[in-house]
C-alpha cells in the first residue's frame, strides 16, 4: 500500500521539510510531470545560500516512483549545481528502498 508518511519520515530524517515556496512547485509541477510533493532544505556552502529540493512524482505509464534532487545557489541566476533523479518500481515501494534511493541522490555533489 502506498503511504505518504513513509516518504515524509525519510526526507525529514535527512533535514528536508515542506515549505511555503515548495507549495508553488507542488501545485504547478515545475520540475516534473505529475509532481506530487517537493521538499526543501536550506543551508550555506562556501558562504553562499543553497537550496536543496527533493521532488517526488509518479510515472503512471511506467509504474515508477520518481525522486529527484536539485541543488542550487539561491542568489545566483544560473546557480544549479546538481539536477538528477532516479526511480523505483511502485511494486518495490517500501521504507528501505526509498531510504536507499534518497541516500543515493544525496550523495551527488
């Protein structure tokens, strides 16, 4: 059974949360088709403000859960550092598989 709480628990464990600015992406799907949720984490890197966004969507045609990561400097025009995604089959949806996928994406620098 698909449970949103699993995803929420995992991303919160990694310091991400739903925020007001991410609600815009959730409603409009700016980063992926059929976007469901976008989580954000804010910090600084080399004295620059950085936003990390994890987006979660579903590819219904291929029956996949898609999780992506975008890291960008918030005060630069073209400040995207990382833009990557990966997916798992909906039949493989469980906490350990989601955790592994999130860790894999967060390992990109």
